C-alpha cells in the first residue's frame, strides 16, 4: 500500500517536496489557498486542493487526518504555520514535518509536537559557505555538530594516487565512503559520458583529477584536508 503524504504550502519548497514524493511512488495530497499554485501541481499530485489549511473543517473535508505524514511548508507565515500544526495534532495526524525560517519558530513547532523541523534557507546558506571557503567541496551535509559528509573534487595533486597513498584515515582521520567517476562509454555508436559510483572503495583504488570523493569525518579534519589539496 502506498504511503499518503499531505504537503501544505506549495511554494518552491513545498512544490519540490510534493513532486519528489510522487516520483518516489507516494500518494500526495497537495494543499494551498492560492488557486494558481494548486493548478500548477494538479497534474503531478495525486490530489490537489485549494483550501485554508488553518481551518480545521476544511482539512477534515479533504481527509487530511488520514495521511501518514504531513509536511507543513509555510515557513514565512509563522502564525499560519503554528495554527496548521496545532490543527493537525488535534486531528491526530501521525507524523508532522514543518519548515521554519528562524530558531524561535522551530522551538515553538517542536514544543507543539512536530517530529522534525527543517530550515531550508539556513541549510542552503551553510552549504554555500562551505563551498565558497573550500572550492574543492562540491556538497556538504552535517551529520551531527562537528561532523559531516562532504563531496570533495580530486585535485591534480592527488591524481594518480591510490587511497592508501593519500593516507586519509591514518594522517587525516577521514573515511572515504564512495568515489564518483565520469567514464566514457560507447552507446549506440556514440561516445557518451556517464557517472559511476563506487560505494565500496578499496585501499588500492586509484583516484584521478575530476573524481569526487565522498568523505566523512570531523569538520576540522575535512577543512584541513581541503585546504591542503
């Protein structure tokens, strides 16, 4: 049986969440009070409804209480976000994820019983700052305070070396959990580039310039490594 989600608030963030859930095979009830936003997603979402999500009667009318997870993506309107979460909790929705734009808003949402609070703008800003400080860092994901996963582009300095030669674990206290490579293959008579992912890297695997190392470790160790490569 497919899981049923409701996404309340169909701005860029909410639209993307709903669209991705559908591509993953989930059923999505998309809700917004803006008719144009509802129309824009009507061909994608399983159900697309225009209504005021702060109104409990309106939510019950579209059976929002029956969803497995509710995603409240109205971060900018703090009052509406809080009212919607309160209503969903009173209706007995099993799990709620909510977007927030400020720590105080996130704290209030947590106190209301939200299972997960996300900060898209803050997280995007942090990832951007990491890339600006260390150009070799292509992507960044915080795992816990002080620890992260980063995608690091292999420089000319490391090209041709094996993972064992680089001594990531011994000298840098870092672990490589994957290697992305661009390979050229013949497809229907044409040379095509495609990305491969080695998710079980071995010490004797050789890395080349342009490869991407997926690394995990302490942020200070990752920063030090990126500064030197």
